[in-house]
C-alpha cells in the first residue's frame, strides 16, 4: 500500500519574499498540491477602487484535483496514515458537496485505498462523473437536505459498520484547518510580500478561513479575517453554509473572525459571469461569492491589499443552474450590480 509523500516543500514562516513556484517535476501527483498562483483582479475593478487598493484571488483550481479541497484532503489522510487509523482493509468515507470528495477520490486512487463519498443528489453531473473516473463509489443523500443531509447519512453508514471505514470527517477534523495554516497562509504571505491587509474566504467547512487566518494574524495583528456566507438558508451556492441554520462544523470558531459578510446567490452568479467576461477566468459560484465580498470590502478602503480564494474553476458546474442566465449577461450589468449595492448601503446608513 502506497504512502503519501512527505517531500513536498514546506514554507518557513519567516519567508516573506520571492515567488511561489510550482514544482518543475514530481514523483507523485500529490506533490503538486498547493503553490497555486495569485491573480490580481484589475479589469473587473477598473474605476471601482482607489489607487492604493488592490484585490488578489488565489486560484485553487490549479490544484491537481481541481480545487482548494486537495489541501485538507491530503493532510487528513496523511495524519490518518501516520496514526494508523487509515490502514490496509479500510475504506475511506466522508460527506462532501463534491470537491472534498473528488480530492479524497484522487488521493485514494493514488495511495491504493477504496473511497466512498456521500453527497447530495443534486451535486453537479460533472462532479459525479469525476468521482467515478477516480474509481470512487458515490452515495447520494436527499438533495433537499443539502450538505447537512449528506453529513447525517454518512454518520449513519459509519455507525452501522465502524470497523469498515476511515472517516476523515472534514467538518470536525482540525487537520482541515491545519492544512491551510501550513500551506495557504504561508503562500499568501510570501506572494504578497507581507502586504496583505484583508483575507476573505467563503465558508463551508470553514477550514480555509480558520487555518489561513491563524497563520496571518500572528504576523500582523491588523490583518482582517473575514468569512463569507450565503445570505439565506435556501441559497443556491453549492458547498457553502448559512451557519445559523446549519450543522455548525466543529472546526469553525467564529470568535477568530473580524467580520462575516452575507452574499446573495443572485449576486454571486452575476459575479461569476463578470469574472468570465472581464478577467477571462471561468469559476464556480463560491468564487463568485468570494469576489462579491472582496469587491464590496475593497470599495470602502482608502488603501489595502485584499486577498480572497477562488476555491475552484467553473467547468464542474456547466450543467447546473449557475449557467442558466449567462447568455443574456452583458458587461453593463456589472454597473447595475454596483448601483444596487450603493442603494442598499445608503438605505442602511
């Protein structure tokens, strides 16, 4: 049975200069996880920000499994192997809205462990096909119950046969946050040369915002750590949680945040279309939500370096409702969206 390589680079906490460059070659695909590029968003934001304000997005779709979830999936399995909890004869199982499932399926295929994933039945067709291509077995939960339904069904399956399974438990495993403390945070610190002033991330498991924030805050206590969540429990932002009406992840600690910003499904979808037509990048709806929050925040700053995370690219959602209205989208609609925000802000002041 293969093991997870320990040879991937570890950034020192005091490294604040120099580019993060992907490996020139690798002995195993898992060594390619991380070191994703940071893209400055300039065309979409032209004329909307003050001269000393910038927005950068970390493009996690460049990970080999296609999303930010490669990072925690690798870390959780790495620790499971080291502790002996994951051992020959075990089946890897977890609940996922899709991306963590894909990451676990990819890693399971690489190290030789079977994988079963519990996911909502309305997960995109593309995600389902990718899971199956890696040899994983999908198990579908009630789509009306969202990610919480998948969590409950996964717990039931494991409880009925606990010796069969190794459950990383991404919602409650601190290795999830640790992965971002060890990789995402140091990468952002290096890529911005320590200039980051605000870190903005959407929350599903919350591992990204928790772990990255824990790395950045001790290096500069003035850095603001901001979570982004849907503005309604009946939202259409696949993978994200409206915390007040959800099973709250055990790794989520709201007291470590400086702020939390709500984003509507409509605005997130509009921003996905805008990013495609202004910046030439095709992203998923959670990236659209992240960009909405980052832009709203940055517009009120006199100076600052806002960094957000685009969790994945949009090719896994082409068959979903995300793309129903894209043909009618025109660049002028971005200005309409900005005006709507201005009206809303004036109404609350």
